[in-house]
C-alpha cells in the first residue's frame, strides 16, 4: 500500500499521516480512492476510444484527407487492402486500445519503455512527413494541407512529451493517464498522414 500523493510505501505504518508528505490516510480511504481511480480509468479509456473512433469517422465523413481530418497511412492500407471504408473507425479504436492498455489498470505508469516507444514512433512520423511532404504533399494536397498536418503532428508530439515529463515529476494519476490518451489520439488521428492522391 502506497501513499496516494507521494507513493511512499505505507506498509507497516499505523494509520494517520504519511511520514513523507504528511497526507492523512487510512487503509479504507486508500482502497476507496484506488477503486475510484480504477473506475475513472476505465471511463477515461472508453471516452478516449469514442473520441479516437469519432475522429476516424469524421475523417471519412469530411472526405479525408483534408487539413483537419488527415487520413493516417494505417487507415489507407486497411481500406485499400479490404476495400471497406467502414473498417477504419474500428481499426482506429483498436490502435487506441492497444496503446492505452495501461489506462485499464488503476495505476498507469508512463515509464521509460512507453516514452521511448513514443519517441521512436514520433521520429518515424517526422521522417515520414519530411520524406513525403515535398514529394507528394505539395503536389496532391497543397501547401495548406502540408503545413496544418505538420503543425498538428508537432503539437501532438510536444503535448505527449510535456505530459510525460510532467507526469514523471508530479505524482498525479490524471497526468499519467493523459500521456497515454494524448499519444493514443495522435496515433489514431493524424500520425503518418497520407499525403498522396487518393484513387
């Protein structure tokens, strides 16, 4: 059992105040808070899933790709291979769920492995944009599309880094959950945007 504020190990310590940060605690209050966090985590994950799938459906509805509804390459491949456009929101939801699996626990930990995985995907995304923006993006989508999609990707990458750094320094459950949600939305909505001509 750990302090909910500073994560100090409270095993063997009588109920009262945390010796590290001074937060009052009882075993019952910690169990109640952990249960509340578990329920909230699941609701947060479900809400994020709805947002991710909704963004994918919006991309299809708005005639993706366009500036505000980029069509990520995984969606393009899925649609081209299957011939079924309606699968994209389902696949987007699956991508979001896979990345946000830690949200389904009561203690999402944005440790080093998720962060380095995020940085690797972000580096690949930047390389993808750099390689395809001038070759295909300007020719088929136009300068406005390339700029907006590049800025969107930059904002999501910066927000993911900021959420991770902040969550590592501030013991906040919601900042940890926010890291996974931000990266999940980015991967599902605008990472690796298709910049070529749609058939």
